[in-house]
C-alpha cells in the first residue's frame, strides 16, 4: 500500500524554537533609543508602524532576518528624526541587531519529541527564511540538525518554491506536509502547491505573515502544539 504522506517540512523560527520575541525586545529598545530624538507627537505606536512599513519596503532588498530588520530600524530612525539621529543612537541600533545574532535559542515545547517521532519514517526537510548564517547557527544550537534529511533556507516561501523543494527531497508536493506557525508561508502556500499545511499557533505573529485560514480545504490541519503532530501524521500517512 502506498502511503499518502512521505515527506514532512518543518518551519524553524517560532515553530521549533523561539524567535519573534527577540524582535519584540529589540523593537522596544529601538523606541527607547529614539524617545529623546523624535517630535513630541511621534509615540511608540507610530514608530512601530513606520518600522513595519520600512520592513515591508525592504523585504525585496534585504530579505527576511535580523540584518534586514536592523537596516530598517536605522532607516526609520533617520526618517522620524528628520535625518538628525545621533551617530551614537545608530551605533546602539547596530549593537542591538548584533545581539539578536547571538541569543541562545530555546526549543519550543514538544519540538524535539515531535521531530524525533517522525524522523526515519518520513523524509524531513527544514524549510526556513532568514539570514543563512544565523539560521545555520540556530540549527546547530538546537541539536536537531542530524534529524533532518535536508535544509532549505529560502528567500520566500511560495507555492513554486515548495513544489521545487518537495520534488528534490521527496515524492512531490502532493505527498508532502508543511508544519509551521505562519498561516501565509507555512500553511496557505504549501496547500496551494498541492500539499498539506499544518498550522501550529504561536503567541507572537509578525503582521507580514498574517493570512486567513483555509478552513474548508481538506488539506488544512491545525494542532494546538507540536505534541499532537505524531498522531496527525499517523492518520494521514
């Protein structure tokens, strides 16, 4: 009997380990550093909106990850201060970005058990966006690297990208599942590619990754946390 499911893709950041909280911490530091250098009517909410706008504009230039985020903070600081931001503040923003590249990762609950439960029985592919060196560092720290058959660090997660990955590392998208916390990138896109998309909610979600859940699609599944993955895979596989 041929199994329906032969390949499982895992997202990395905020699916296997914490990540978004470091961006939130740095964003708070960004607001503190600019507090004394912006007009009185520019508060934390406006700073956050302008930073998000800069991040969206710059995705095509810098891609996802800490480096692009740091450059967007500097760009926003220049804009909101009318190009009068002190060099000392820019230096602090660069330091804040560098700190983000040195945080020790912390696995999310059930992450190791979930990957170990399906390793060897299915072909596992880590599919993530972000800075290549940073993603390699986090994977090495996680201790999960040896469990994956392949690692793909991509600039964007589109249906076309998923089709290519699952063709290279499996039996095609139709027999593959993607597991992740981003509805847009980890669920909707792989379903549009012809695979399954399994949503694992995370408390912190970047606005850019928001999308409506494809509730009526038979290939959409959701689990409360990674502790439910093994049973789900068994049902589908």
